[in-house]
C-alpha cells in the first residue's frame, strides 16, 4: 500500500522541519513555507490525501488558501486541517466553525497529526 500523501503549509520553517522528521517514516510529506507555492503544487496536479495548513501566514493566509481550493480543486476541502494557535481572529473562528474545518492547536506534535489523520482519512 502506498503511503498517504501529506501537504504541510506553515511559514515557520522550524515547525515544518519537526513535522517532516516526525512524519516522513510513515507518510509521503511535502512541505511549503507559502500557501501560494502549495496551491501551485496542487493546481499542477499533486494530489495530497491530507492538507495541514497554518492560518496566519504572509501573502496568502490559510483561509484564502482553502477558498482558492474551493474554486479550483473543491475535492480537497474535506482533506483540509488547520494547525494554528488557539487565539484566532473572530472572523476566522466563525469561518472554521461554519465550514466545519478540523483544527489542531499549536504546538501540535507529529503524534497529534497522526491521530487526526487516522480519523480524517476514514472520511476521505
């Protein structure tokens, strides 16, 4: 069986490195420090099984990233998980709740990600 493909997006390189190290033995992991670059990868044909994205990032935030996917690749919306701090802008909290997006609170560990994948992939 092929390993699941994870796409991780976070502007904090240290978080990406820790996650990749903790997940690469069990999953195919691609990391991006920019939602714009991650979006280009998906629009170019990459098909991740799970997308984990920070919310607050420069240039394109996690909400804009998910909304761009809604327009171009809506089949990935159910595979989307936010990894973010518990202190969110009220508008972002409302967006997450109304769209029923799964959220992992920072600091999330690779084991936290594995748990969310285990329950998330069943729905994919």
